[in-house]
């Protein structure tokens, strides 16, 4: 068996890795939103300068990309050519939804069979709803096949979707210090 001290060290390392992974996803998400949204190609800032500015804002100093490295920009351009609905935000939203569901599980009394059934059916209905609507609706309404923020908030207790569950689950306050 591993000693508690060893387990504690491994958990801290896992939290740091997870925090870095999420920070990188946030960086790519914001880079994509800026590049395809508010970025002015005729303005004073170049795409490389935008990438560097956002990297210094969202990534820890030791993990900044080389200023001449185009791979973050190439990644977001590649994603956008594959599928216009796909974005770098997807992993961030997945993490937030997973953390919200985990927090909901933590706050549910698992000895209360009624609450457990309610939660289980809620999760099932949330994710299977898209398949039902896909079958019953025409393909021109494909944009409605995605989960809405309202549906997630309803399942998780009518709280607005936020990054707070990520901070709670991964103890980001401890990691970032």
C-alpha cells in the first residue's frame, strides 16, 4: 500500500496537471474567439502578437509557447475547417459540465433512493434527449441537438453555469498559489 504522504503528493501533481490542461484549453478557446470574432486583420496587432498576448494572460510563465511557434493558431484554424460548429471551447464546457455533475452527486444523499433515481433519470434524459429530437425533427434543425445551458442548470440545481465547480473539484485555489 502507498503511504498517505505519497498519495497526497500524487493528488497534488494530478491537480496541477489538470489545472494546466484546463488553462491551455481556455487559452485556445479565447484565442479562437478572438481570431474569429473581434480580431481586426487590418489593425495594429498581428495574429502572432494576439497569440502571445493571450498566452501570457492565460498560461503560466513556464508554459508559454515560443513566440515563433504557430501550432496554437494552426490548431484553431484546423478545427474551424473541419467543422464550423466545433470549437476549442468544447473541452472547457465538458470539464465544467463534468464538475457540475460531480458536485451534484456530492450534494445528493445517495441513501435516498428517490433522489438518486431523480438524478439518474435527469442525467439520462439530458443526454438521450438529443437522439430523440434527432429522430423526430428534420436535419435542418441540427443546431438544436446540442445541450443548452438551461438544461444543464436545471439538472444541476438552477445555478448559472460557471467555473466555480472546477475550482471546488480540482482545488484550483491551492494549485495556483
